[in-house]
C-alpha cells in the first residue's frame, strides 16, 4: 500500500514535533519506514490519509476493545458535547462510573480519576509512600508504568524499543528509591526485601507484561508476590492500565485470584478517551487529599466527555459477559494458528496469549522476562511488520509491544491475519 499523504505529513510533522510524533513508538524507528497517518477508524479497521484500509491489531494500544466508533459510545459522547467539554467541577457521571466499579470489583473500595495511566501509577506510588511512611518502591525490568521519573528505570515500551530502558534528564536522586526485580522471579524480590528491610513502600507490576511484548505470569508468581508484600508490610500495586477490563471485567486480579491494595487503570476505562484512575482499599485512600495529607490533583480529572465514553464502554462490557468469552476464544484460535504455522515453516518462535492480548517472539528461547524478551529477532519482526502493513494488517510497530484484539475482529478477519502471515513465511 502506498501512502504519499502520510509521507508528506511526516516530513511536515518533523519540522514542528520532535521526531514527528507525540509518542516515540509511533515513529516506526524499531521497524523502519514512514509512520502511517490515520484519518478515521470504524469497527475493526483503520483508514489512512490516502484512503488505505488496515485491520487494526493495536486498537489504540488496548482501549478499543469494542472496536472503533462503537455506536453506543459515540452516542454517549455526542450527548455530552453540547453540555460543554469541561467544568472543573464534580459531575453525576463521575459518581456513576465510580459506583459501577466499586460495587462490582471487590478490591476497589474507593477510586480517584485522573487523565492518564502515567498519572494513575505516579499517584499510586505517592499514596503508597504516604500510607506506609516508607520510601522505596520495587518495579520489574521491562515493565512500563508511564514516563514519571521514578519509573524510567529498566523500563519497557518505547524505551525498550529504542534500546534505552532509562531516560536522560532524570537526576540520579530521583530514582535512588526505585529498585528493579526480574519478572517471574520471586527470589529477586525476596533479595530486595532482605537488603532493604522495613523500607519498601510498595511493589508495582504489570500482572501480564505488555510493554516488552505480552508475557504472562508463571503459575503462582503473582499470588506469591502478593503474599510476600503482605508479610513485609509493603503495598501490592497492580498496574492494570492495559489489562483492566480487558482480560476480564475485574482484569488480571479476577483472572489470577488477586486482591491488590491499589490498582491502576487506564485505556478501556476511558473508552479511548484520555482517562486513568487508581483505586483500592478505603483505609489507604482516606490518606488522599482532601481527606488526608497525600496530595494529588488534576484540572481535567473526571473530564465529562471522557467519562461519558468510559461509562458507556464499561456498561456494555459489564452488561454482556459473553464479550470476554468471545475475545478469549478468538485470540486463542489466532495464537494456536500462528504457532502451528510458524512450527510448520520451521521458524524459531514463541507465541504468548493471555485472553485478548497476544505477541509473537521470533526466538527459540522461552520468553519469561526482560532478558529473554530481548532475544527476539527484531530484524525479522521488522520485515514481518512491513509485509503485513503492505497487506493491510496494522501490527504494533515494535517487537516489544502486545497486540490487542477487539470484538470487532470476526472469523474472516482472523483468518486473513493467518493467511497474510503464511504469505510472509513463503517469501
């Protein structure tokens, strides 16, 4: 597919926007070539500025679980628009979405809305530190919790794609209280608790890693991690910005039988609009301003248009549990077919799938953490990406990002993904 308009726009964008993009992974640096500029989307498809159509396996990096421009979500946004876009004051819709979540997710007794997943995670660790009166936090190598200073240590997502899992511009003092452990390795966490006794405020983790590719937790790992936190007096924080309301209504916590002290949400909770939230135990959240001394604020938090989109999306998901069954079944079928195809073609691979998240690693190594994820053949993935893009299938432009399946992807679309992959393997 040719996209001359995208080329023109990218050249213009680079004169005014750093790298020509507003989020690094969009720049196609990992796979090469010119990023596609999208004009519109509907259902399972994206349409670029030249009118080319693409099957979407990014789905705005997760939130478009219902597909693009779902009529009920569109109607909810349209209903709000003439009432104004922002008030800087409380609204009934904020109460409604908070009631829906706290009444149906047992470990969320109180919730605070923000405008992004980064804000949610940043605020969660501040609250954890304020509650425990401890300074250190533990994160996992390759997990990404937004671009707040404390998190850009051994980070995933675009930082991993660029080969720079940290960032310039962050004084060492800002990250001296951030400790890194190995994903799927409880021993590495134990060692940190032994080295910093009674000093660790919280452990934060993506329960299913999505920012070094999709890497599920090994059996018992998350439950053991939760138990360890409880034993050591540290808070257990699940970053469910990707997995919340995607893997199940109760997210990964429901899927793996967990009860986190704090959980961070984003993406689906806003129906594709800029919304994040963090919630959890009442006794912890009563330390948050204006009730307590841990300060957090945001002019656009609980934005009425964004909340309208999020509430409409959540109402659909909560009202039809078969959506999650369909998503899991479709994504499992796709993963099984891709595995069988790669096996038949003799291509070294690991295909990971957890409900509606999926990744292909072109590696013969078992993929279980940050180190093993980096064994994937990124050059092969780049060729695969461009073959699929030319065939009208839009994959994440990085070997280290999860694919996200929406309910708009039907049998015909799934078969096409497998067929186009087969075509690439025959080259």
